[in-house]
C-alpha cells in the first residue's frame, strides 16, 4: 500500500463525516487528520480529537508561522490543516484523509498535486437543509449561512477527480472505499 493524501469535501450536511467513519472502519492504515479551528466546540466535541480548538490569536500566530498546509474561513470561523498533522500520519506510513471545505481542497490541490480529491454531492439540495435541521447542532441563522456556502461549493464540484452522490449511504461508502483502495493498491 502506498501512502496517499485523500481530500474529501462537499457541502455541510452532505454526510461526509458518516462516510469517512465507514471508510476508516473498512480500510486499514488510514488516518484522519485533526484540523484546527476557531469555532466553539459543539456539545461532546473533544479538543485534540475532533478539532484542535484555537483562539483567533493563536490561529493567526500559526498562519504567520506558516504552520498550515491550507486554511480557510467558513461561516465566520477559521479552519485549517496543520502540516505537522499531515507529517505525523504520513511518517507512520499511513495514508491521510482530510475532511475539509472546498477553498481548502483547492489549496491542497495546488500544494500536493498527487492528492486524490473527492467531492461528495447530495442527491438534491433540499436534503442538505433536512440534514442540518435534523442534526440539531446549528442555529437557524447558521444553517442559512451554511446553505448559501453550499451553493458556491456545488458550483465547483467539476474540479474534483472524483464525485460521489450520497443518495444511499452504503452504496456511496462502497464507492468511496473502492476509490481509496484503487489509489493505495490495497
Ligand atoms: P464544522 O463546523 O461543521 O465542523 O465544519 C465546517 C466546514 O469546515 C466543513 O465543510 C468541514 O469539512 C470544513 N473543515 C473542517 N476542517 C477543515 C480544515 O482543516 N480546513 C478547511 N479548509 N476546512 C475544514
């Protein structure tokens, strides 16, 4: 198996997290990169496991120190992938999965042209609102902001090597698994 960087993106509410969880259960030797963010932790989220939760000041310091492979502002908060996180995984011989939004994916494409870029698309846009409302983690205002961003993200889906429509979880998980296995010869 050769170590690769997989970028998995798609609009908020499309089910990226659930698909990635299944992927990690199905394919060995994959590591999920833990991103840094300035957003507040949601109930149950653990610092260092779900995200590295940073203050605005600390995030800016790490930008200045060039610690990020990529970073972006999304719905009023900053998110970024630390180079150290990527190196830690790759040095252990594992492939790395980045779950990031589209601006960050574009930066990774430029920095690492050998990364495998996968866009997860909804069967139709109404599903996104239903999922975000059902998840219950965001205010009505935050959901509206996320849906507006989703429109811009969907407009860029053709820039990705692979596109998976998440109309059926188990079928979409099969598709994701085969893309990853093919790229890593595993
Ligand atoms: P959430 O607030 O729902 O956890 O994440 C919001 C968006 O930020 C999601 O689309 C998620 O994939 C994206 N995101 C999470 N971590 C990163 C990161 O390190 N970089 C970028 N560019 N986006 C990220």
